[in-house]
C-alpha cells in the first residue's frame, strides 16, 4: 500500500482552514489516497482547533488516516508532503500591505526554517496567507535545505475569478474558458490578461478578444478582478474563504497531477534564472505555467503588448518594494 499523503494546513481553525480541511480529508487532492492531516494553530486557537478535529472525525471520511493538531511547528511540519501556509493575519478594511508585511514576515521566517528542518525534501509549499508572494519569498529565503522548486504562492483565485467573469460575459460555464493569465503580485497591481484566452462557443474554439470589447478587457475587467478581494471583504466583513480554499485545492491538484494538453494556469513562483518576460530574479511572480510530473514551467514566448509591458513593470516594482520592506524589517539579506 502506498504511503499516506501528509498535508499541513497552518491557520487550520481560521475560515480558509475550516473550508480546506474537510475537502482535503475527503481525498480531493489525490483521489483514493489516504491522508494524514497536520493542523497548526497558535496556542490561543487550540480549543477551536479541537472542535475542527471533532468535526473531521465525525465525517468518518474513509480517506482520513489520522489528524495531528498542534501549536508546535516541529510537530506540524514533520515529514509533510504538501504545505498549505494559510495562517496569518488577514487584511482588514483600512489595513495596508506594509502593515501586513510587518505582521506576517516573522511567521513565514519561522515556517521557512521549519520546512527546511522537518518537511520532506520534495515538499510542495503553497503560500495563501497575505501578502502571499512576499511571504513565499521569505519562507524560501529562510529554508536553507529546500529550493525554489518547492515554493509557490496563490494567484489561482484571481485566475478562477477571471475565468468566471469571462464565462459570465459570454453566457457559458467557466469550464469553456481557458488560458487566462494572472501576472505578478496577488494585490491590486496584479495583471489579469485574457489576450491568449480562448472560449468554446457552439463547439468552436475562439479567442476571447474576438468576442469581448478591448476597452472592457483593459479597463473594467482588470479592475473588477484585481479589486474583487476588497469587494468581498466589504460585502462579507471577512475575506474570501470558500473560493480561496477552492482555488488552493485547484492549485495543488494541478501541481500534483499536471496541466491538461494545450492548457496553462497561473501560479506565483520564484522568478527562474532565465528571467522570463524580462522579470528580474529575487521575487515571487505569477506567470502562466504548465506542470508535468510535478515540475512547473513558465509558458514563454507569448506576445507582450505595450499595455501589458507597462503593467508588468508596475507589479514587478511593487514586489521589489515589498521585498525591500520585508527583508529590511526581518534582517534578511
Ligand atoms: P482567519 O483570520 O480566519 O484565519 C487565520 C488563522 O491563522 C487564525 O485561526 C489564526 O489563529 C491562525 N494563525 C495566525 N498566526 C498563525 C501562526 N503563526 N501559525 C499558525 N496559525 C496562525 O483568516 P482567513 O480568512 O482564513 O485568511 C487567511 C489568510 O489568507 C489571510 O492572510 C488572507 O489575507 C489570505 N487570503 C489569501 C488569498 C489569496 O488569493 N492568496 C485569498 C483570500 C485570503
């Protein structure tokens, strides 16, 4: 029998953690494979975490082989195959990203060290907690035994939002749309780009740009997608949880099982040495990617318009700025 998949969720008693744990326990990442859930929380949230464990038990999932619930990183990170790093301080109305960088940097410094010391060398790390790109960079920087290939940050929610918005404009279901791209940072400077996206309409594959007005795609569409997180906070009083957990599962499933032929998705990854699209190394940047046998590869050579070029530069500059602020505050080189 194959070894169970050991999956860590940090911030497991939080709202995204709560939405994630049940789906992972039910075997969604690798259908049929047993799962041991590792749930990390801060000490004051252990009571609430115990309630989550009780509920997981009561689901009687056939795939759930065990649960490790703890406030100790050395226990939580031991031998894990996959890490969903969710736990952090969520953005509240009025809070800016500099406040977030300060509050969250230390968490990801400690967790980068824990990944290096205790996780399997093949661990797949997805950072969800914001500011996700820079938190992933901090974790990579402090995990001396792991490499860039172990680390990603989540822009799949923005990607899925883009698919859904295009689908709604063209009155089809979201599965008919593919190859949208989220470039850059998971922030308001992200670049939702549909210049390579296609849609299946009446059995034919057509370019989205042939069906939807360019002014909308470069204007309202971009602001709707990049401001969607804020709109949900305003409406719910809390950040997106169900859709964020769903996107996190989509991201890791793609990483484990690969992309379909002719399809790419968006993932934020440490910029590779060949600096695709002129983006400089040293930040975690969202690119269009394909995945084969667990290896993530940037889709290169897509045309870049002047409009896109300017936007890529702005989101890259923001990431470089986040890096300087966070590394300065944490004393990292
Ligand atoms: P939440 O506040 O409901 O839950 C966060 C949990 O993390 C809490 O239970 C807290 O006790 C725990 N926590 C805090 N520090 C921790 C530590 N050092 N170790 C372990 N656990 C710790 O927040 P929610 O709504 O679940 O959001 C989590 C994060 O995900 C936030 O940073 C939010 O901004 C981010 N997010 C990212 C998205 C993306 O697309 N990348 C989308 C939506 C949210």
